[in-house]
C-alpha cells in the first residue's frame, strides 16, 4: 500500500462497475480496466460488480483486491460456472453452497479460479442488478457487450424515473461508446429524451477524468417514481427471493 499514500478524498464509498466478461481484442480495454481499479484504490473506494473472474471483470476486481479494497461480486447461481476460471472439487462445491445457503454471503479468495473478495449468489439477473444498485453509490461502465449495455441502460432508466439519483458514467475508451452517445443526442434532438435527462450520463476517456466528473455530478432531472416507495418494494422483493434461495 506504499504507492497509495496520497489518498484522494471521495463522496462515494462503493462503486458499481459494469463491464465485459471478455477482455476484448485490444490492449486499451484491458489497460482501462486496470487503470479503473487503481483509481478506485487511490480513492479508497470499494468495488461492486458482477462477480466474474474472467475478462475485464476479472482485471478490475483483481486490481482493487490487490490494492486492499473490498470487492463484492453479485452473480446468479446459473452463471457461476461460466464467469469463473475453474471449477473446485465436488467436496468444496458442497461446502461452499452450504455456507451460501446458511449465511447468504461467502468470503472467496482464489476459490473459483481468480475470483477475489466476497461473492453473493442470487437467483436471477433481475436480482443481480437490483443488488448491485442497492450496494453502490454510483455506476461506471467499461467496454462490454449486450450484458454490459443492458445493465447500463437499466440504471440510466431508473435515474430517469427518479428511482435513484446516483451518478452514471461511461469510460469511453478510444471512442468505444461514441455511437451510444450519438444515439442519446439524437434521441434528445428528436424529442424522445428530455434535454435535462441527457445529463444523467457522464462520459470521459479515462478513469481518472470520469471519477472526478462523477464526484462533481449534480442531478438535473425530475423523477416520476417515489424513491421511498421503490426502495420498500425492492426490500420486499429481496426478502421473498432470499426465502426462495433458502
């Protein structure tokens, strides 16, 4: 931790990162994931992510864990065999699932390939996204595919509706998200997105620039859903889902 003596202050405690379970074909994507991990560590920010150990997910989680930050991975049970590197022995699997059912959370350190930190198994993709949002103070998207885009657009929509007022940012690595940003501008021009709601999405080419923008973010849009009502519904849903898991 010597290299992190000059710790930057932050308004956040936990950052949710959406990114690919693939590393992409270019080194710049992998470099961006590592850079983001270092930036979170420099600000003493904990990581919430999709729980995978491969691709950009693996890189950013390992970097935060290596720097001493807390890592919380939230992953559907059906994806645990797809987004981790290796499968532990049957005896270890049985022991692992017994702990998951008993405590809900499991501290994992190199149990499933390169997965690090704390892993929370959930029943499905909907609960995964709801739990990631609940545990986070802001959202950052690295490059990724369909899953990353779906997660990103959902939290943007929630912000538009007033369900949360947490900042949402894109690390636009070498213009990766240029077409998405152009689409948002087109939607504003053609009357499908209100101009103030365009400011829900913040973007920057590097992690350092983006996190600073998120620190300075001020919500500029009006929601239509009562936040307290939404949170109450989510707590009720999570309670019922936990009962199903048990």
